């Protein structure tokens, strides 16, 4: 994308080429809208609130507005990685109303406390899962226990990789 304007334009308008969409502390809704406007590429969405070099103070409303702007393009999401979220109670639930039609990879990092956002997020993943969803990583058994409910079992049909971190008090393992 940095070669010239023509290559930049080609990268943004060619379906199937991935673009990273970062949502950080200082991310504004207008930044997200500008990044996705005019682009047809698949999106690798990464949410990371621990990156303080991108802003010292978190504005919960900005975070929610940025996430919701990105969620409008959920059908283009290729992957979703939740590295860290704001502290529980400092933001509204993360709702994804659009189907995750192209989602291939879903990862929740160990330090990411979803709190009350777990259910709406898992509903979005489980209700719109397609054969494209082949990789999932979860920080704890609670996330997987949510998915093994009969209404959600179809999520596992296409998975090739499932990583679950389990903390048994003193030692941590991966299933």
C-alpha cells in the first residue's frame, strides 16, 4: 500500500485482501469510518486497550462508538482478536448485529475480561457462524461452556483449531 497511490487504491478495493483495523484507546469513530470507507477488503479487527502509547486516558464513549462503527462492517471481518477491553463497567455491551459471514478466526486473549459483553458477543459468533470459522482461541472454559450449549454446537463443525487456556489454580494448560 505504500508503493504509490495506484497500489494503495488497488489494495483498498480488491476483495480478499486483508486490512488490519485496530481499535485502541485513542481510536475515534471517524478514524474507523475513514479506514473502512471505499474499501472492499476483508478486515482483521484487533481490539487492544492496553496500548497506552496510543493515548493515556480511555474515553468509554469513544471506544463504544469506534467498536460499533467497525461492527457495521462485521460481514467483512476475516478475524476478530480481543487483546484487551476497557475495565468491566466502563463501556456498554458490545453488540454485533451484522452477520459474521466471513469470520475465519476468533481469539480472546487471556487478559481480556469480557464481563457482561460475553453473551452478546458469543451470540453474534454462534448465531452467524459459517463454514469459514476454522480457528478459535478462548482464555477460559467459561467461553467454551457457553458454546457447548445445544443451540451453539454448530460452531464446532468447521473448526480445525480450538485452543482453550485452563487455569487449574497453580498450573495453566491448553486443551
